[in-house]
C-alpha cells in the first residue's frame, strides 16, 4: 500500500508483494546458474568442436542472463521485505530493480529465440567421447525449453498484475470493472437495466460500482493489502476485547496481551521466559501464580464489560465462574428466550435450511454419506418419488411434472430435511429466472403440526444472489397513499407493491412498483427481490387459493389434500432469504393478518428503524454467535474498513511475513504486530490524512461539475446516509456463546438463547474470527437451535415438569450423522454433562449498552 506504479500506470500489486512473485523465478534462475556453471565452466567443454559454437554462445549467454536475474531477484526480495505496509519509502528501489530485471529478461528472450532456431537445425557434428558430460545438443534443448517455460510464467504474472482500470478514485472506472466482472461471471440480471426512470433505471452493476467507489475510493489498496489489513483488524479487535475483559476484572493489559496488576509488572517478562523454555503457557498461568483469583468477583448482573458477544478469555482467567456467569459478566443479564419460542425457532429452521436444496444438504454431511442419503433415503425416494408422481398424473390425465434430475434432487433434499410427507410439499420454484424477471427460488409446504402454510425462501447460492446482497443503497417502499394508518396498522407500514384488486381474486392482479417518494426505506437489492417474489406468488395463485379454499392450479392439484382455511402463514428463510422473508411477510399481512416470519441470520442492514419497529409484531430474527451477516450494515462495514486502515498504519511487521506466519498458524500478540501509537511512519500519517480529507462521494473524471451531477451526488449521499441506520427487522433472538476454560476443550463451549436489541448487534459490528463464516452456515444454526431445544426438554424432565409433545416432524436434522464439519464439536449448544446453564436464568431484561459501549474512534469494532 499504495499499489506499485511503473510505466506511468498503477498495477494490481504492491511493492511488498514483489518478494512473493519473484521467489519462484529467482529460484529457477539460481538452480540453472549453478547447473550451467558446474557443467560448462568447471567440467569444461571439448576443443575443436567448431560446429557447436552456436550452442556454446546460447548456453553462455543464458548463463550470464540467469546469473544477473538471480542476483537482481535476491536484491528485489531483500528490498521488498523492508518495512511494514505503509512504509513505502523504504522500498523505493523496487521499481528500478524491476526495470533492470525486465531488461535482462528481454535479452534472455532474444538469446532463447536464437537457441530455438538452433535446435530446429541439423545437429552439428562434434567428435566427443560419449562418456563426456558435455553434449551441446542435449543441453541446448533442455535449457531452451525450460527457459521458455519460466518466461511464460513471468508473462502470466505480468498479465495477472496488470490493472485495466487503474484510477481507483473514479466511479466510471469502477463501473467498467464491475461490468467486466459481471459479464465474465454471466450475471445477466446485473447487466440489464431496471424498470423506472432516472436513477431507478440504472443497472445493478452501476449501483455496485457506486458502492465500491464509496467504500474503497479514498484509499489506494492492493488485493493483498486488503487481506493483510483484514487480519490486522481482527488482531486489533482481539486486543480491544481483551482490554475490556481486563478492565472488568480491574487489571491493566500489557502489550503482549497479558494482564498486569499493581506490584506485578514483571509478569510479562516471566511469561516470555516460560515461552522461551517451550513450556505450554497461557495468561491464566500467570494469573494463578500471582494469586489474581483472590480478588473479589465483579457483579455478574451489572454487565460491567461492554461485550455483547462474550470472550472466552474471561473463563480462562476466572475458571471458578460458570460459562453462564462469565457471559453475564461481559454482556449483562438478558431476558431468556421462552421454551415455546425456542422450540418454534428450532422447528422452522429446518425449513429455512431445506430451501437451499441438495447442494447444502450434501455439503453438511460427509461426502459419501450425503450422496448416499440423498439417493437412497426414504426408500430411494429420489428415484421412486418422481416416477410415482408421473404415473399418478399420467393415469389421471392431468398435468405431467417435469422429470429433471436437479429438480428431483432438490425436492428430495427438502423432504429429508423437513421430514414432511411428499404430498405436503405443494409447490417448488426451482428457477431463479421467471418470465424474464429474477425471482429467488422458494417452496410452499403444509406444516400440519402448527397448522401453517410455510413459504421458504432460498438464501445466497449464486453470483446473482451475491450482487443482490451488495445492493445496499436505501430503496424506498411503495406507499399506500391515504390507506396507510401509520403505527395503528403495522401491517401496512410496508407495501412492496400495491395490488389494484384484492389478493383473493382468481386472476392474479398486477403489482405496481414502489413509489420513490414513499416514507419507509429498506435494502434496495433485497427490496427488489421481495417485490419479484410477491409478484410470483400472486401469479402462481397457490397461496391465496389454499387460504381461500378455492381450486388449486393444475401443477399442484394432485398434491393438495388439506383445507387450509383459518391456517396461518409463516414465511422463513436464511441470509438473503431471511431478509426477503421479512419484507414479504410485512406485505402479506395486508391480506392475511395471521402472517409471521422467521428470519434466520438476516442481513444487518435490512430496514430502517420505522420498518423494524413495525415488524416487531410479526418478524423474529435469529443470529448465532459471531455470524457476520446479521452484524453487517453499511455503518459497521465502514467501521471495519476504518479499523483495517488504522491497524495497517500501526503495523510493524512486513506484509509477506505477516501472511506467511499467519498461514502457518502463528498466534500474534499485540506487541509483535502493532506500534504503541498510530501512525507509525510519515507515509502512514500522509495516507491517513488524505483518507480523512476525502469526501463521501469520490470525484468523477468526466469533468462535468454541473448542477445535474451535483443533484445526483447529493441523492447518492442521502441514500447511503439512510442506509447507515439500517438494522435487522423485528425481535432479535441471539444465540449467545458461553465459553468455558480453554483447558477443558470445546466441550465447555455452548450457546444460550437470549433476547437483545438489534441495534446493539449492529453497533458491536463484525468480529473478525474463524467462526464468523462457520456461524453463518444454515446447517450449523439448525443444529444449535435443535440441541438447545432438546436441552430445554431434558431440563424440564429433570425438574419434574412436562416435557411437552414430541416434535411431529420426526428426529432433528443432523442427529448422529457424523458430520465432517471441522467445528462440529463446538456446535454443541449445550454440553451433555452440564445442561443446567443452557436455558439461562430467569433474569429480567437488562438495559441496553448505550452509555457502556463507546463508539468513538478508539473503540470501533467492539
């Protein structure tokens, strides 16, 4: 950082990336220099072989080129490893060394071209002894072809680091980059313009470019800089979280992450000696040695440490605390989720997981077992089920289902995950493109256990879905005009579209697009996906026909066998599907008041405060541990970006060394990574100053500064200003991790279900951790909820109460399946040997973290 600049162009690499790129060519040149030096100089060549002079010239020329390339490569690696990410002044020689290397490479190519000409000519006659090592023809052939191989590798490196759009400050350059990316990935939806006028007609890739320019247009990043800064931001977050835990215990954290108490300043030195001796040691060892545990325990009900997501360090420092008390000490006492809500969440989580179809079903199990269960489960239902349906439809002379392998595999996965009978899965939308418009895949099923019609929406599983997620601008909802009743009718606080006629009519009415002048706002991409899905529900007419008791369409007539009048509607989904489910449920309540939504891991930047409050009566969101998606909003991402910049400015380790040792499993301490104060160098100070002085809207290079562009810029700034205040919808059930001591392994790691304010989760921000992606997976969430539900049932039985009826859907998904997830042991929500703390205590709702969590520059990411 910044990117390498050569030939008056900005390249897609940095000066401290060059050692990694130059390592293999330098090694090649060093090996061949040694081989040719030993074979040609030491052993000598035969005299009197004038016909082999051309080969001697080629080998001698390549030898000197290899020697020069090897020496320059070693120098390049040495220079590239100087300084940290921002200390570019220490690597000022790198571009000049690269110029010299490319000059040598040009000479090497010329000599190799002459060698290629020679090896295609008749072989020269050299009367040499067959036992002599010097054979010009053989050596020339090997050297020439291996040289072409390394030249091809170097050219591939040059092409891969060439930046076609070098101006990172220009939004037009970002648009060209996003267009190329979406065109290569065949994302047709992102290339086509939307319906509407003006700004609404812009294609999605243009909105994506606008977002990238907003987030990354103020800093000259190379791809490896982003990776290194992300790791550094995680280390900085860990240091802040450790400091919060130490502050809760009344200790001061030292630079190496160990606590320092009064009169015990030599602990860090003793810990270093223990580490040098190779003995296993942790911060708890020092705590025990110095009698830190003799201090009085803090009040666990007060939530003295401002950590919504508890850290495992406290349980290590205080092994006398139970995981429940350690969690309460850090995040405060929270209202426990009732048994009924937890059982319902566990029940509908299977539907949200089933919406992904066979791909995630197979992935969630060992490879061989997943495919075997998919093909052979339910008495080979994947093969026999479609044949039975086809035979019944053919004999009845009705609609014939399409016998498509992937569709049948998706339907079979739905049946196996949910445990539903085949006739209760009424409608499945497999295609993501319906009549030229995008539509998230979904299915409609009968849940006889709860007397509900379940609409399950698939989450992110394609590149088009990723682009939908990235459309974070504020999309205005369609206003119902005078029909809206404000807070008295929360169901009308959101209308993704306004039907001209009743939803209950036989002919599906048309859907009007949202008005740009409406009041409520939501995530633009997910709002558009919700509109398309509602339009598809109205077009198919399945949902309205079931709830009205009317005849069903032909494609589901053979499967329907229940009168659903008076039943409720449950809309559920995971990730992107959760966000769409919440918006669709808010719309459907206009026509079916008994509509609810279970949103599992919804996007954090989904709706504004008004819509989130309106959704409280019908939408319940669920977030697990360090799952990054419910924490992701535009504001939290900007805080993470700022943390990345500050961490990179304070870093004192070369980037190549940081990435290499991190991949090897090294656990960095704060003293190893960061300087005491930021910025560490004048280069970092200049970069930070330029970043702070950059406006919210990056400038455009077209030179048009007229009134039209000024209005567009203000509209863009307003849209992102509104999106910064988005949050998850409705109530938020948080599966809070409760960790035990590291000495006792993962068996002490569990979860407890509590209610929290959604704004607290977004305010804490994304926590960089290996579990941030694992906690987002739908199979993990499903297992955690089911094991928590089973633990509650066991607790009720042990206390002498009624365990409640068994789940009519059959055994929970994932029981005893020997999943190959690397963290399967840590998924266990409640330890088998200690279930008392899983349900939480009957604590009252604690006050929010306002006044406790500081969101200033020094506490971003906490």
